[in-house]
C-alpha cells in the first residue's frame, strides 16, 4: 500500500487526513475506505501478476490503483463506478499517478461489467444487501470475489468445478452498493 499513496486519491480538503485509519468522504455520499480494511480485502482477494480484475464501486480510484499495482504491467483492472463525477475523479487520479493498466467505466444497468468478463478477481467496495448473481457469473473458473454484505465481508472462491466456497469476515461497515441504473 506504500506504493500507491492514499493522499493522491482524495479531494484537496481531505488530503490532510490521508494517514488516518478511517473512511474519508470523497463526495456524492461516498467514501475512500479505511486503509486497514482495504489491506485486509486485498489480502483476501489475493491478486496475482497478470490477472484481470474488476473493481466495483471504484470511487476515487485508490483501490483500482492498488489492484493495478498488484496485477502488474501484464494485468488489467476494469474499474466501474455509478457516480459520473467519481468515474472522472478516479480516472484523473490514476492518470496523474502514471497508472496505465486501469480502465474506468460508468456503471450501466447491471452490476459489474459483463462486456469484459470473465475476471480472475472481483472486488466490491460497497455494502450489498445480498450477493449479486451477475457478479458470480462474471467470475472466472477458478476465481475469487470479495464483497461486503451487511456487516460481513465475504471471500467467495469459485473452484475449478464452478462450486462456490464462502468465508465470512465479520464486523465491517460500508456505504451501500447503489443499484444499477434502470
């Protein structure tokens, strides 16, 4: 996480708080997640060099940049965000940091980004009410999805046979995952 500094992905008024281990507001009712939580989610996701990764709820672009760093130059990150202003903010932040293996997309009428599926890894950075089956379908066999549902972050591994194995990690809070545009 030292390779992708949080301060470069915050609004100017929030940069002074970048080192604090707490969520920070980035506007539009959204936050830049608490660093210790992001670290745990990235550990559970276990991104490898060269993988294709979907970042759902990319916000300021910080998680997208971290995923891009983990996937390396041969990897690719597809960042999806529903708030148009945050799509531009995240894209600009990554471009200013020289991160080139991330593509930012405005969220459409479904969860995720089916046009580039399947993905080796999917990270969701907002709290869902339940597991969106659309995201499970976009996950490669084998693959891994990390998603907050309620106050639990779920590690969902799809094995070589397409079976799902779920591991819960309790005690987390996230802004809500907004429904796709209709």
